[in-house]
C-alpha cells in the first residue's frame, strides 16, 4: 500500500525541481490500493473463515502511520510498515519481497500504480522477486470453491483467467465499486490492531530523479461567434497553425 | 499547550468528511427542496457509528471523547445542516438526558437501539408560549395510581415526529410549591395512548430534518418512566442544554467552513473586469476575515470540548462557543452570498441553502440573547 498526496493537492516542487514539495500535503491511501484493500476484505468476508487475515504492507517512514492506521480502521487485520523512504519501484518491490517471502500468503493484491509517480512497476517486480506469477490489470477477482478467477480488461473485450495460488494480483478499476469508509468502531479498534515496524532489507534504488517539470499553463481560450466561420478558419490558420 | 488533534480525531474528521461528500452532498439539494427527511442517510450515519459516539460500548456507543463528536457534527454541517441537525439533536438532546439521568434499566432498554440510526428520540422542552422562558411551561404531569398522566403540548421538537422517532423525553410541571413550579422529566414512547406527534412543515431552514409537535391528552406512562428524580426537570434541562450548545456551535462552525469554501472557490472562478474577483483586494479581505473568524470559532469551541473532556466546568465556554459560532456562521454565510453576487440568490447555488440554514443557529437551543444572559451571569454581571 502506498501513501500518496490527496488527489486534490496542488503539486509543487522543492528548490531545484528534483523533489516533490510535501509542505501542507494531505496524505491518503493510494486509491488503487484502497480498492485492492476493499476487495481483499470482501473476499475474506465471503470466504467463511477460509481466508484468515488481511495484512497491509507499506514501505515508508513513521509519518505514513496515520494512513496505515486508516487501512486498519477500514478493516485490515494487521499492518507492516517497512521503516524506510520508498526510493523507487525496484527498491520498494525488494523491500516487500524481503519482508513477506517467508510469510504464508495466498494473494498479494496491489494497485496498478500509485497516483503520485504512476510507475506501474512494483507489482510485476514483486512477483518476479518472489518467483510467483502475476496478473496485471485485474478488473474482477473472485474465489469460488477455492478456485481463483480474474478478469482482465483487454482491447475490445475482457479476458477471464483462472490462477493458481500464490500470485500477485495487480488491481485496477472494477474489482470493487467504491472504497469503504471506516466506521467509528473501526477507528477505535484500529488502535489495538498490530502495526509492526520492520527494518528494511539491503537494496539499491536503480533510478535517479533528474527533474520534475510542470505542464505549461493552459493558454487563454478564444471564443468565435458561431456564424463567423471566416474568422475561425483564419485563426486556425494564422494563430493556431493547425490548418 | 497542544493544539494537535489525536490520530483518532484526525481520522474521524477525514472519515466523516468523506462520508458527507460522498453520501450527503449529492442529495442535499433535493432533500432540502422537497423538505424530505431521509431515513436512508440517518441509517447510514448509524452504520458509520455517529449516534451515541460518546456512550460506553455496553449501551451501543463508541466511547469517543466530546471533541471527536463535535468534529463529526462540524464535518456534516460543512456539507448539510439538516443531517448535522438530525445527528446533533439525537445525540445531545435525545440520547444525552437518557444517558446522564436514566437508571441502569432505562439506559439498557432505550440506548442501544438509539445508537443504530434506525430509531430517533426527541427532547420535549419548548412550548408555544415557553421558549426562552422555559418556566412558562404549561404541560403538566401528575402521578396517579402508579402512572404519570401528561397533558399539554410541545413544539419545534427536532426528531420528534419522524416515522423512525420512537419517543421523547418530556419536561412538564409536576408540582407547585408556593407559586414556584417544580419540573420533572418523563419518558414517553411512541404508540402510548394519548400521545400524538405532528410533523411541522414550511421551514425556512433545516428542511431535510424532522421537526415536530407533540400532543399529550391524558397520556399515561408507567411510574418507572420518570427520568431522574421528581423535581429534577430543570437540572436535566440545563445540563442537556449545556451539552447541546456545543453541538449547535459545531453546526455554526461547520456551516461557516462550508460557506467559506464555497465562496473561496467561486471567487477564484468568477471573472469580472478581466480577472478572477478574488484578485480584488476588497474580496480577498472578505475571505481573510471569514477565515480568521472561523479559526477563532474553532479554537473557542475546541477549548470548551477540551474542558468537558478533562472534567472541568465548561458551561460558560459552551455558551460563548454557541454564541460566537452561530453569529459568525451568519456573518460568513452573508459575505459568501455577497461574493456570489446574483448567483448567490439562486437555488442552483449551494450557498443559498447555507444562507437559510444558518439562521436557526442564533435562535435554536437558546437564542443569542439567552447565551449573552448566561455568559453575563458567569462573569459576575
């Protein structure tokens, strides 16, 4: 699970443009991960006890704990925070793999990307490091009689696959309608649920940020009267230079 | 000093904000327009755990502190005063007296269902001729053959007459000692013969909340339906209103916050004389003043909650919070309409509803004048 800036945050960059300015930013659960968590909890509820627990795992510093606590309030049974800044996708995938490789798990659900850096890399890398399969762009994830099937959106249709456990499920829109809102009871109970902090494993980051650049501001919109076709054509020709 | 919210309080703010934006905002306009009370939203608020937030778990509550509850009311009022009113009235006036003054049997019987959002409870205090002067109460109650017999009527009772309203706590005159009225509170359940409720329509504000009249015509309830002791009516009322003031203050604060945000957004989008109107200092200063008032209101209200949570007297600060938050709600909503210009007068714009909704806050649960009276007594006038 990634901790990301609220989607309405105004994005600014610090000093030399190589880092994201976090001043005053409201942090939330990455929306794709929130959807993954929602589906995981539904699956657990539907499983009549066959699924023992849902664990949230996140790579981040102590400041991310309120967001992790929210995942517990929503209903996860326990959480693991790997105590290091998430440097890049390779580094994060290494951390998660290092942390869970010896734990018993059936499905690792992760969002298709994080809404901040949009790398779409962690899920695939994680499966590779764990030596298990992954399925990307999952829009439905179901378990019936112990058989796991997933839907994938593909060009012009959908693909239905049956998958063997364990595997990494890379989740996109569709697996759950809406993320859950925690209840007051959930918020109170989240305090008592385990949030285990683990030391990071040795890993490199393979990328280096050179610069961030804002999109150029949108140019002013020019309105042309509906019957003034000539002016429109002239503007498209001389100013916009598209014809 | 520490002004930092706890992690739980912060999470409650985010959660209730999320809920209000997702579940209430899309329907607030229509419910207001049709003056329709929503059982569905009430039930959802119950599922979220907003009813009985301050109650111990054994009564179905969440065992949260006062400030957590006040933040929840504030966040609802930021989006829709009607839903905030349903919540605030039910918790402070419906559940409150039963919890603080009920016997263990009464609490176990009444409170758990009232924490679910599937049942509401009213507090019958105001009468047609007894508003600020509650000693003018005419409704009478007397004990006869092991039953309390109630006669009279109540008016403006929030949550008193919805289909899911299951009863009310009623204050009535139980005796007269040398011209001095004695008050007692009794519990009256829906369906009791002689007890009738009528919904009130034609409200300017809080149109999607339930407001009712209660009528008692030789209404008989068992002796054990007395809440607290005989003659404790005034004490129950005063203590209930002290708590209620905090939640009305929270409604003022939340409404002001919502109105401010609407104005800020509109002033950024609306262009006149070639630039967004927010770029004109006359408008920017309005917004600066609004933000300052909101900050002051929040600080005062949260301090009153903090006093209550640490067990110190808070009645003076509660009255000050109710007075200040409700008055700045009016000022902020008024300036927010001004920033909207002509569009602010149209129902298509949310600010119009905020402008109407704020007007109750200086009247309900003790007018601004009564708050000043309370405060003036505390400061030795």
